[in-house]
C-alpha cells in the first residue's frame, strides 16, 4: 500500500519554516508540514510568575490552540465553550515541557517566554510541528533578550529541539503521518528529540492493538532520523 | 500633520484579499489592510439552530477572535480566562448583523453559515477588515451551497457588504485609521455600507470630546467613498 | 398608521425621574419612559483599579442588567447561566463610555464610581433610559464626593448626558420607540447627546433593509430634539 | 436597651405588600419590611422540567438575588463573577422548598412556576420578606392558571405561607430583626409558618454562643405570633 | 412498622470513628454511621485570608463533597460540571459554621484550618456524620498547633460538637435516618449540639406536611440524646 | 544510594488490591502501592453517549481526581476553582485510553462504563495505580453485565491491563517510584502493559537531562517485569 501522497515510509512531508512571520512578537515562525500549518509566537515578558520570584530562574510556557476551521469540519471555540478541553491542555503541557528542555532557565534569568502555537490548518502532526516551529521562535526571543542585555548568563539555549510523529499503518512503521494515515494508525507515537539525538519525550499509544517491543524500536529509529532532518531545517531557518 | 504612513486623509491602506486561503472551509479569505491581517472562514452546516427549525429560514452567525500576539503586547487567551470579553462579544455581534444584511435568509433555506474572523495581526480596523473579508468567504460558501443544489431559492446574496473605520485626528477627518491613529482619535466611527452605498451600521463614538453634526457628516462621506473602493476589490477577488 | 399609544412621531413617552430612590447609594434614580423602568445607582469607592493607580485620574464604569421578569416572557438569569451575554456586555460598555463623556476624570481624582442600571420593567429603550437616569445618579455621587472634599478639582461634571432611541417604522422616523415598535423597526438607532446638543454616541443598525443618508439625517434630528427635552427633565430632577 | 427603631421586642416593622407591581408577570408583589424591599415575581410556564415529565405533577422553583447596591456597600454581581455564591444558593433553595409547601403539585398539573425574588434594598430579613411576598405572587399565578382552565384540579393552594426572622440580642428574644440587630444577634432564626400556625422550616443558628432549649422556645413563640400578623396582611393584599 | 435495619426509634446505627486515617493531614478521621462513610481531614495553614489579616483571629472553613459513586447511581462530578451545586454549598457552609462554634478564634490566633469532608459512601446522614468526624480532625489539628507552640492562647477548643439527623416517618420520630428512611420522612431535621447539650444549629424541614410544635419537641429530644452518645464516641476516639 | 524504603531497584512497593470496597458500584477496588491509595469504581449505565448511538459499540471512560489532602500540602478542589486542570485532564484521558484497550467494545454492546479513580492518598505513581485498580473494577462491572445478560457478545475483556511508573534516579533505573524519588528523577516514565507483555502506552519524559536510547531500554525492561507481577496480583484479587 503506497502512502496517500506517495512518500517513502521514512520520508517527511515538505517542511517549510518561515521565520519572523509576525510583526510584534519577539520571535515567530510559521511552520508547515505539508498541509499542516502552525503559527508559533514567542512573547517575552520581564519577570516571572509569583511562585518563582526571587529564584533567579526564568520560565517558559506554551499554549496550543486550533482555529475553528483548521479542520475538515468546524470545531466550536474553547473560548465560547468557556473551558479548555483535555486534548488542548495535554498538548500545551507537552510543548511547554519540551521547550523547557531547550533552555538553561538560570541563564535565562527572571524572564518569562510564552510560546503560542495556533494551528491555522491541520492535516496531522500539529503538536510535533508546533514544537519544531516553537523552537525557532524561542531561539529568536532569546536572541532578542541577549541583544537587550537582559540575560542572566550568555547562551541559555542548551539544546535544539524538534519533534515528529510516527506510527504503524497496516503493519508498516511510517514517518510523519498525515491526517488520513493518523486515523488509521494502529500505533501512534510522538517523539521529541534534541539536536544531538537524545530523547526529551516519547509518547506512544496503541490505538487499537497493543504494540510489541520491536515495533516500538522501529518507530524510534524512524523518529530519530526524521528529527535529524528537522534540526537541519531549523538551523537553516535561523541562518545559523 | 502628515499621517504616520504619509497617506492622504481620504486614502485607504494597501488592501489585499486572498481568496481560498484555507483548504477545508467552504469559503475563506485572508484580508489585509496594511499590517492588519484577518483570516475569515465560512463554514456551512446543514440545518439551523433548534429555535429556527421549520421556519424555512437560514442562519448566518459570526465569531471574532484575536491571536494572543496579534498585538503589540501579548493578550491572554479568552479560552484560558474561561470567558469571552465584552469587546469580543460586541464585535462578533456586529459582524454577524452586518453579514446577515447581505443575504436573503429565505433563499438560503435551512442552512447555517458560521463566519470565523481570526485576527492574525492587528494594526487598527480589525473589525471592519473582518466584515470586508467575511463577505468574500460568505459569497464562496453560498456558491458552494448553490453548486450542491442546497439553496431554497437562487441568488440569496442580495447586497455586497464592506466596512471601514474613519475618525477625527487633530481635527482632521481621516479614512482607515491605523493603530497609531486610532488611539489618538477624538472621534472613532465604524461604518458598514452596501455595494450600492446604503448604510447597514453606523457606530460613532466620541473618544474624548463630543462631536458635531458637521464632523459626523464628513466622516460618513469618507466612509462611503472608502467602501466603494473596497467593493471593487471584493468583486475582483471573487472574479466577478 | 398611528403609534400604539397614539403619540406624535416626534413625541417622548411620559418620562419621570425619581431621584434618591435607594437608601445607601451615593446617588440613585428610578427612571421611567412609559412602562420602561430602570433603577440606576451610583456607588463611590475610594481609589481606582490597579492599572490606573498613580495616574491621578478617576474611573467611571457601568453594569446593565435585567430582572428575569422585566420582559414579556421570563429570561434566565445570567448569574445562573454562569456567563454574561453579548447584549449585556455591549450595553454595559455603551453606558460606561457615555457617562465617562460627562466627567473630567482628572478633576474626579483617584475615585471610582460604579453605575448599576437594573431594568425592573422593559418596554423598549432600556439602554437609553439607563443612560439618562445614570447621569442623575452620577451627578449626585459627584456632589457627595464634593461635600466630602474628596475631589481633585472642583466641577468634574463637564457635560450633561442623555440618550434616546429612534427608528424608522413603516417608512416613518419616530422618537422613543416602545417595544411593540422596536421589533417592527426597519432601522433602529440609539443616540447619546450632551446637554449642548453634541454627539457622544451614534449607533444605527439596519434591521431589515439598509438605510439611506436622508433617513439617517431625519433620525438624528428627532434624537437631538428628544434629548433636549430629557436634559430639561434631568435638570429639574437635580433641582438645578 | 431599646431597639434601634424603638419597636417592642415582639413588634414587626411596618410591612407593606404591593400586589401586581410588575406588568408582565402572572403574579407579582413588592414587599417591604421597613427599609427592606423585595420584588417578587411569579412566572408561569407550560410544562415541567424533563425529569418530571409525565408525572402529572407541577413544579415550583425560586431564585433569590440582590441588586449590587441594595446594601450599605456595593457587592459585585454574581453574573459578573460567573458563579452563584453559597448564600444565594441556600436562600433560593429555602424559598423554593417553603413555597412548595403551599401547593398541591398534583392539582397544579404539569405547569411550572418560577418565583424570582430580587432584593432592591436590604435592611435585614430579606429571605423571610421574600417568602412572604412570593406567596402573594404565587397565589396570583395560580389564579391566572385557574382562569385559563389550566389546572389539573381546583384549589391547588393548600397552605398560606409566611416567614419572619427572630433572634436573641443582649439576651432578649426579638421579632423581625433589622440589619443593625442582625449583625449583633447571638442567635438568629428564620421560621416559615403556615397560615394555620404549623412549621414548614425552622433554621436556627448560634452566631456566637450556643443556645438553650428555653431560648429556642421563646424564639419560636415570637415567630409564630409574627407570622400570624403577616398572614393577615397577605390576605388583605390578595383581597381575600 | 419496624425500621429497615430493625433498630429502635431512638437508636443510632453502629458508629465508628477511625482517627488519623490519612498520613499527611494535621488531623483526620474516617467516620462511619452504618454504611455512611465520610473521610474528614483538617489542614492547617499559617496565616488567615486577606480580609482577616491583622485581626488576631484565626479561621476555620469547611468543604463537603461526594465521590461520584458514593450513591446508588453515579452523580457527575462538580469539577466536571464546572460549578458547585446548591446542596454542596449549603452543607459546606453548615459544617463550617458548626465547627467554628467549637473554637475560640482569638485563642487560635492567625492560623487557618480547612476541614475537608469527602463522602466515600452515602446512606443518609452524611452532613451530620461529617460534622461529627470533622470535630475529631479539628481537635487533632489544634493539638498539632499547640505542640508547635503556634497558638495565640492555650485551649482554643471551647465546645465539643456533634450532629445527628432525626425525622418523622409514618408519624414516628426516629433518630439517625438511613437513606431509605430519609426519602420517606415527612419531616427531616439536622441538629448540631455541643458536648454540654446546647444547640449550635437546628434545621428542620417539612418534606410533605407541615409539622406541629410537639413533633418538633420530640425530634429535638431524640437529637440531644443521640448527640450525647456521639460525644462519648468522639471522646473515646480522641483518647481523652 | 539505597532507595528511601530500602527496596531493590527492580522491586515494587507492597501492593494490595481490595475488591468490592464500595457498596453500590457495579465494580470497585481500593488499590494501594505503599502509601499511595486510590479508590477505583466502575459504574455501568445502559446506553451510550449520543454521538455513539446506533453504532452497536459500547463506551468506557475514566475520571481521575485527588482529595484535597491526599498530598503533603493541601490542594484546592477543582470543583471550587470551577475548572479542571491540565494534569487531571491528561491523566483521566490516559486511564480511559488504557482501559479501552482491555475491552472489545462491540462485545460490550451499547453499554457505558465510567471508571472513577479517586486518590485518597498520594505517594507517587497514582496514575499507574489507578489504571491497575480500574482494571479490577472494570472486570467486575463486565461480569455484572454478563450476569444480567446485557452483553452483546460473551467475553468482551480481551486484555488484562496494568501499569507502573519507572524512572532514572542518580543514573540508576528504578521500578515504582515513590514521591520522594519522583521529584528527583532525571527521567520519568509511565508504562501500561497487557497481561501478555505488550505495550498499550509508553510515556517517557526527560525531567532535566534528555535521555539516551539505552536508558529508555532499561526502563522498559523494568516496567514489563513489574507489570507481570501486577497482573498476577490482579488475577488473585479477581479470584480467577
């Protein structure tokens, strides 16, 4: 069975990262994995939340959201429903944790960076695209702080971070699932990896049938290889 | 005093309308007035809300929202705050009322169209840009219904609708205020006009000093002329 | 077609303003426009909201609400629904903006005045009645502050403010619509005017058919004349 | 120690009940106990809540609320806070339970009556005033249903209901506490009594010092005598 | 008619109080009245709420809740519904008021004690069981503060507090109703009593038929006798 | 460095599963991993949510919550805060997904089972204890349905499910972390495994330093061995 877009099983969709997409944010990137499109902004605020004051440590947090018609059928806004759904909470927490692994919070000093990841269009892999784009926005926000002389110590960015989804479809491990594949996957895994190939998050879920250790291993191999390519694209976008 | 971007007092900012910006929506447009950028989607749903069932009439509704970092400094998400603010409510209602004036709800039949207007970047005039863009998305959604044979009667679009902000700055009436002008305006007015130059909404507010009848008249003249240009741009975008 | 209560098209309903209707409020008025009855209270609080501290400026804010059975059929309470509706938000904001035009906030000094407008009975024109009554309550609250020596400068009241609704019914412009007219109006306009006849707010809405410039002009004429009468009634109520 | 308004310990404040205070409600009464003033409306709705359908039984429910400036200092609106406080819930439930004791729900048939009790001014005893006034509104709503031929059986009103507060101040049992007494009471009791002198609710609370059986007995005696007078006033108001 | 569990009309169910059921709380007790089982925790926090700071007085507050499947059929969680129901509010307030009668808040000093009463299983009388158990948890929390030397004055516990439900079933007054009796009771009363037999709260409700003074008296007699037994069990649990 | 309770690195804490802890639930279990104690209830409801009606498939859902004083210091209730936190949402979803892997929803037929997991005391590993206990409650609820003849097909339980946490502390992989270890872990992983040793969920998080593939492998080995022991304990509890 070929993939819906005829990719090889270990091939990413076309990925583009457009840096500085927004005018006001201290860092921003529009990231696209095929038809998935996520706008990532990094907003710097002086100071940290009250419970962290005086610690000398900075803070990085993230919020994920989807436009109502990012998807095949329209979803009601969470602002209108008056509460945030479990999926949104879960993904926002994942993005925040992942990006905190990129940064030495002591070097950041008592500054806060908010990462907003808004999905403009969703065709699978929105959370991993968000992480990949948010890293670029974060890097620019850190540079902005550096240029202001507002860091506690130089070089707070200690890891580059990228992420990709992998899954098993019809028994075949595949890299970077699009929506049509995602809904049919037997196993679905999101993997967050550093630029040097170590793991920050591994979240694997059996959607129908429990998975074996060898399947898990094959998926991790695919993800690590995919993230290596994403790391290069991030570096290019940042002109580094 | 020249305007911040050196425009004439009766000149619009560069306006672009990118039709079909989204993949899944039945109609969509990215509308830009200078640095103001609003993504407008029209989503069709078969049927109408319960209180309208059996009336034979369709329904058009709108929701307006802003990305957290569309603005100079970051705003908290209304979904996180758990409630929608008064300004958002007010603008959503204005957009909905304005676009309902575009359409013969009996001809639409028992179909619902949701207009989502998400501000990606805000530099003044977001609500009027949203109305102008939402008309294009609405027109495409109506065509989509027509192509499906789902309309109750042909040609439900009875008016084209566009909108613009006008205001008095330093005693001078000006067309299409950008943010820097908006915060300094003595009087601020949003005007929604049909393609044939009649009024759908007139909302004028004295920000500091009450305004005279002659000032009101001058602002209305500017707005009507500006909307005539927007009507042409909408027609071009729709390829009509 | 005569009006339901046989008034002339440019005639107000019987209007009464009962000052000091409440015992504890620093200013209060029960205002009646025919069967529409709104209780307006002004509550003084020392100090201003946090974001305004140290500015030397005062603050005036308003909240509008309706008793569940003010209307023909019962409406659920917003406190029970757990959120405030768009209409309530919109009207509260209108009242607040309108009354802030009455007052020099620097002269008020760092004092806050809350205007509560609770509709006890609704027969059309509740928001404009609320503005008209709230001005009387506000004036008394300012006098109360003056008597306490708590103003930053004398005479913070710089404009008197009144408001009225106007509309086009069966092609005829009419002053001060009652509910039965309001629901049939082709165009509906709320106009807030100073005691010297200048505009504070003009909010016109095409309910069915877009309106022409000459209709707009006729409605504004009616509104200005009506507000002149209301200004006299306010002055009488205040014994000035 | 004389009472603040020089009443005898077993004397009610001046009580007035103004029937049909509102225009649209099927029953309404403005009830005043001295400076305490509560507007009570009874709204009839055909049918009963879903969980009660098909039972043949009607439903009576109540909601209590206070205007923000009914009190000495302004209270925030529960609609603005987005939730109903414990005190409001507790009183609404008490009013509902008390008035359901007035009525044979089988004779009422599958009709719902909502009792809204809005405190316009509060000087102690608002919940008991609300119960006393709500009975009058309820009686009129029942008559309205009777006149429509909408009752399941004649005479659903089986008890008249009134209520009063009593308390111990400086060791002395007193009837109908005003606010100044209420805050100083050692024991505070709200008693709901039928027209024939039986108990519907007895809610006694030791505010500071636990109370003895003989104090409880003295308070109940006062309450029963006070309610007998209220029953007469209700009968007069209803012209029965 | 014998009682469902064949008890005498003036007999308590088997009552057990297991002290220190939880590991972290400063005081805790699992209290069981037959199949009713409530876990009561007392949590000490240094300091008092803002509105009480500098008063020298402590604060005691309570929250009551039920596990979803404490009952015959599952109830939705209030956290999921997003608001607390009236019944929960009412009972939480009753427990807080009752336990504040146990303590001299000046002797407690500026310390706060939160009493959490979570119903693990419900077979009638949960609020009175909660009060009875919360007293034991409170006493231990006070001892904990004493051992820390954190009290303002010695011996802040001035009353022991217990509570029981009583009711009239088939005309017979009964002590300590189980659920099956509770739903059939004509009159239902919750009585909170000190260790010396004085009243803290008396809450009697006619569920169907209003009740007479002699019925009220019989119920109070039963409750006082039942609470005397509970006082002994509390003393035993506390090893005092 | 020995573990705080001197266990071997691959040793579980003492685990007990008390079946049928509650009276009313169709299945229930109190599960304890050392001082962690979770009450798991399974509630059966006939029918499925609206969006699933007519599908022939059943539904299994889960809610996780913690008593306020399950922890070292008291946490505010989510019902009082009016919203569910991200952590609660995330864990509830994990439990639900994990237990749905236990069951053939077509064989279950159009029945719903709600799994409530309430943490009575928390000393690390609450989510994995909850999954382990919920399986026992679920199995009993399925038996209850079977006894009623309400299953669509026999034997809907297709996998037994257990879960355990593992982590790296001071470079050493450890099984079943207690709270004191959990806060110090460099890597933290929750693993859900079937009775036959396949994976249902793998969630690994780098708390400070990213982790290597060999560390991941060692943690998975520990988890699979731990779950094998838990499977035996579940089987014993179920008397199977």
